[in-house]
């Protein structure tokens, strides 16, 4: 799988700027427009109450109000307040115009915000996907797939939602509060102080409450993750569930998780209901104070009706943003957490090759020279040795068979060849055609090494596309030929749509042996100079195993072949047989030579031959794979 082309210009640098700023680097102009539209929306929304105030006090009434100079000149040019009194529709039209401008700017603000959020989310998803493609194999081994997917989906959506909605809303709230205070203090200082009496308690209540609700949101997310994991496990293992009649048990497990998830959301809903109810009471109390103070000052002749109406409007507008600010700050904290989780992935160092990495034509002569390897210990623990002083030579056209117990290092050995794990400088040397593989570009090296695993992964595509996946496209004749060598051509043709049959997720519609043989055909179609069969015939019966090995001998004549198996019958025709024990070379030689030494190989050979003669399956003991 390759990274999408849309991410080629995105940064992979070690010293990155802040995550959101890096993703939004080309969104500066739209972001500026969004901020300008937000501020303009607020300003136009505050114009309407001033027009209504002026109309009530100066046009309908006779109380002169101080107005901006351009407003005075405009009114005088029209004929003064008497003209407006005879044509009140002009005042109404101005009010409507201000409201219309505010509405249009608000629509533009939201449109630009959506465009910014979706664009940044799109770039961020592609950045993450491309970066994960370049991360070392060991990182993928240590990380949970579900956690990676959640960071690339839910966490990115949290960032998108904040950038798309909350960021401009935060600017709008601050603008509304600041402009409202300026307008209110310019009209009446006493009424402004009355309007601010309950603002700090409302803000503090909102902030503390939404901090508590945020913790419930985190619990709900964790519960949702458990519910999804339970469902995914059940769907993936549906055949095992049906085979053992565990449907009722699985339904109870899933029901328990859905109940826990529902209960958390019910509790959260109650908390939210209590918050909004209490907030409405406090907001109503705040407006009551304004009304009482306004009536008192109006009766005393210290406040005009228009000013009182404008005050009431501004105060009602100011209360809602203050209540929302606590919620937005809570969303900001969640967004920062999500951004940190995403940044953890981007901070991982990807696999890189130096500019002078070699890309030679490779024939496949493989040489191990005193190779030792240890897995790095976690949390300060000591390194775990896996291989010690492994040396052998495998020439093109030759076959090396590897036999060993579980944990003896067989799979690690072949992973080192493909540089899925990198060999430290002081741990020996692996060469292909005399070139140290550490000097060869990884992508070039891996294109020349075919790796067929015991548990192959097949894509949810047609069988033809799966076989051709390693080459990017092949003539159908070559696909048929590769499938024939893998002894799967006949089985494929029995399907209703033959090679155009779409297999299920991970090849679930195929048997274990069919999946392994399709994977073998995929590697044969790529025809690499080094072919590695990592116990890839374990699900194939003995007769088919013999047929595949015979067909391989006729087709693979120039490639270097490494064959890992627990069946001695699958290994005995190899040019060399390497027996590993606890990461060390216990034996190396031909079948005849190893039988003569009467070591581990001879013991396993006798055990499996005795099992076959007594009628037991040939698959061997459980301690050998």
C-alpha cells in the first residue's frame, strides 16, 4: 500500500511547528477572511439596536442623542429628524439592512469555517496516512490498530470540528462581549455595572460544569471504544462464534457494553439538562436585574426608553456567549488532547534512506556474516537476544530450508532480510550480491524480496487483483500461470466468477489453504530474485504440498529460495537445511548430512516418519513450526 499523492508536499520535519498551524499553513487567507467576517457580523448585529434606539428617542421622541458625525450629516441631507418622522419606513429599512448584512456575513463566516475545517482535516488525514506508511515495522508491531484508527478518525474529527465551528465561535463570543461592553458603557455606566453583576458567576459556573461534563465525554468515548471493539471482534471471529455456539454469550457481552455506553450518555444528558436549566435561571435573574434597574432609572428620568431597550438587547446578547464560553473552553481542552495524540504519531521518525542509497540490479545471492540481533527492551528492560552469530550463503537458484522450535528466531531472520527490522552496525552483516543491504534503498530492496507468510493478508478485491497486487498489473495469462504453480488455479475456476470473484474481508470466503496458495501465486507473479516461504504451506495438505514444491522447482530456477516449515518432508529436498535453536545455528547441511549427525534434525525426522507410519498426521509436534 502506498501513500496518496496528495501528501507529497506536507512536512515530515523533526522540528515541526504546532500541529494545527502546520496543517493550516496554506489556509491563512481564508482564516483571515473568516476572522474579518466574524468581527463584521458582530458589528452589524450591534447596529440594529442603535438604529432602534435612535428611532425611539430622537425620531419618534424629541430627545437628542449624540450620533456619529456621518450619521448626523446623512440625516441632515435627507431633511433632518422631521423627514424621518414622516418616513419611518427608512428607519425600518436601515434596521433590516443591518440585520441582512449581519446575516450574510454570518453565512459567509460559517461557509469559510467549514471550508477551512474540512480542508485541514483532509490534509491532516492524508498526512497521517502517508506518515504511517513510512513508519518502521517495529512501530506497527507495538501499536494497537484500533488506537491508530481512532487517532486518524475520531481525533482528526475533533480537531476539524473545533476549527470548523468553535474557533470562529470563540472569536465571535469575545467580540460580542467586548463590543457590548463598549456600547453599554458609552450609554450608561450604572446600567453597565448592573449588567455585569452575574456575568462572573455565570462564566465560572459554565467553566466548572463543562470541565465535569468533559470527563463524562471521555468516559463515553472509552465506552464507545469498548463497544466497537466487542463488535469488531465478534464480526471478525464469526466463524468461531458459530462453530462453538457462542451467539448468546456474545450477545450478552455486547448488550452489557451497549448498556454501559447508554448509561453514561443518560447521566451526561441529565448533567447537561441541569446545566442549561440552571443557566436559564441565572440568565433570567440577570435580565430581571437589568429590567428592574432600567425601570427605576427611566422613572427617575435618567434613562430614555430607547436606551433602555438597547441595554436590554445588549445584555441578553452578552449572557449567551458567556455561557457558551465555558463549553468552548471545554471543547478546546478536548481538541488539544486530540492534537497531542495525533502529534505523537507525527513525532515518530519515519524510515528514511540517504540520498546516495543504492538501487542496484539484484540477482539474489544472499550472505549472512555473523549476524546477531536483539529486540530493544521496553521501559528500561534489557534487550531480548533473538539471533546469535548466524552465517550462511545462499546463491541464486539454491534453496535454504530453516527448521526450529517456536521462538527460535526463524521469522526474525527473514524479516531482517527485507529490513523490516534494521540490523545494528556492530551485529554482523547481511549482503545481497556482495552489497550490504543497509546501503540499499528499502523500497528497492523490498521489491526484490518476496515474502509469503503463514497467515497471509488478502485484500477485499477480486482474486485476480490480489494475485497481481505485487506487480501493479499483469496479463491474465501470467496470473493463470502463477496460480497453476500454486495449485490454486483449479479451485479458482470452480467459483462462479472465476478470477473475478471478490473475496471477503481478509479472504474470509476462502479456506486457509486457498488463502495461502493465492498468497504464493501473488509472490510468484512478482517473480522476485529472493523468495521467502515463511511456513506458508502449513494449511495445505501433504499431497498438495508435494505438488506445489514440484511445480516450484520447475518454475523457480534462478531465484534464491528460503523455505521455513515444520514438515521435514517439505525441507528435505533443499540444498541446505539450517536448524535453529534458541537463536543459534545448531546444524547446517544437506538432508543426508544432517541425518548422519543424529542431532535435532534426525530426531524430528524420526518422529514425523514414525507418526506417518502409525497413521497420524504428518504435521509434526506442537513445539516445532
